[in-house]
């Protein structure tokens, strides 16, 4: 696995071949600090390797965090996410990213308040910001929340237009019941290892990029500021998981 992280084109190429041979073409997505690595770990435990399992450059459409939203001015958290690529629909997205047309997509999100706290903490830990005061200023919080909202509003529109091809999952729901991922795959028609499910599915002491002992820079005052910003923000993203056609009889 390490060599594929160093050479993601090779890793994703092998994943593509595996997907094509099995007829199980799937990809996973989510903005940073939303649970994408957790979702990937569950998919791998279900014997699935998404087409974008290994991260290329963040400006590459195959990257799980790629900003597909048409309003590129919303990309403010870091320059390495900036791009000028847009997609009017899922067919165009698959074509641009080089995914087979039959690819199914899983998108994971955290509710905005815990996500915003996590991205503030992450930004400080990895050097995006010099202090809590800078990271949790009203301007920075609104910038991050606007990017989150634009990112997930795009995917929500895609999911609503393609209920049997793209599905959104809430991290909290998946963490409470990891088999929800298997339910989602059923709804999308993606086959997985259903006979030998790991007993510890979704119950991991540590996840890649989410070490168990990572420091927390968020204090009570910062949490209150985050809560206030979220409460007063006018979201386009409804923050609700999307359902497949299997949940809509007769649709």
C-alpha cells in the first residue's frame, strides 16, 4: 500500500483494473476532515478498492477532495485546492475524471459545526494558521464554511439527480452503524464481501491522517464562536443524507 501512496497513478490504475474486472466501479469523496479516510477503510474491509483510493495532486479531478463546485471563488481554505474545472452533470464528471460511465459514487460529510471545529484544529496543526485567533476569526470561519457549503451543495445536486448512482452519507450515521455503508452499496448496486464481514468493521483505534493522540487547540470560547457562525449561516446544502431509488418505490 505504501508504494501506491508514493505512486498514486499506479495504485489507482490497479484499482481501475480491479473495478473493471469485478464490474464494481466506485469512487469516494468528501471535503477534508469529513471522514473520507474512515469511509475508505470500511470500503477496503468490504473488499472494495475505489477508483480514487490513492491521492494524486489535489488539483487532479481524481482526488477525493477535488472541488467540483462551479463557483471557484468559494475555494479559500488553501490554494492547493484551486482549479478551473467544472462539470454540469455526473456523466461529464466521470468523463473528466477518467472514470468508467458505470461508476457509483459515495460522498461522506460531517455536520457543519463539528466539521468546522475539526478543520480549524487541522489548519493549526498542519500550519495553515499561526494561532487559534487567526484560524477562528469570523472571516476564516465564514470562508471555510462557504467552501464546505459549495462543495456539498454540488454533490447534493448530483446525488438528487442520480439517486441510483451517487449517495451521500453522514459521518455520524456511519460511525454509529458502519453497516450503513453496506446498505448504501446495496442501493447503488455495488457488490462487496457480504459473507465474511469483519467483526470490527468501522471500529478502528486509529485512522490514517487521524492519529489517536492528535492535539486539540479548540477551547470553549472558540467552540461558541463556531456554533454562532454555523447558526447564522444561510446554507444551500441541506445537510441531509441522500437516498437511492431503492428508498423510493415506484420512482
